């Protein structure tokens, strides 16, 4: 009986994740740009921001001990929350360094 309840919770989460991936696939690709900064420095700044954001997101959303039947659901929730927190913190860090997220030009096929 418990596995049926767990499945009822997993299915909506899975559908939501699939919907979010579909929407993200439609988003225009973008890159961080700052006038007068080389591509190598941009990559270095992005890596530094991503590393700091990852550490901060882990502190913001720690992994509490969870009993076995709910561990998988809890893990999915934690990973999703950390993913979004990390992306927001990375964007904040890059903007605070003076970068702007610019859409990449479309290439002719």
C-alpha cells in the first residue's frame, strides 16, 4: 500500500520534470558577456561563481536523514531545489561581477 502512495507522488514529479525539460529545450541559448573581458576570463569567472554557488546551495539545502521509503522522493526534491538555487546564485554572482546574459546569435544553416 505504501508503494502505491509513493508512486502517486513520483508520477506528478516526473511529469513536472519532463515539462520543465521541454520548456527549457525551447529557450534560446545565451552566454555571459562583459565588455573588455576575454573568453578565458569569462570562463574562469563562471567556474568560480558556479563553485561558490554550489557550495552555498548545499548549505542552503542540506541533506537531512530520511527513512528508506521516502529517501528517493526526498533526494529528487533536494536535487531539484539545489539545481535552481545554484543557477540563481551563479547568475547573481556573474551579474555582481558586471556580466550580462546575452542571447547567442542564430547561425545560418
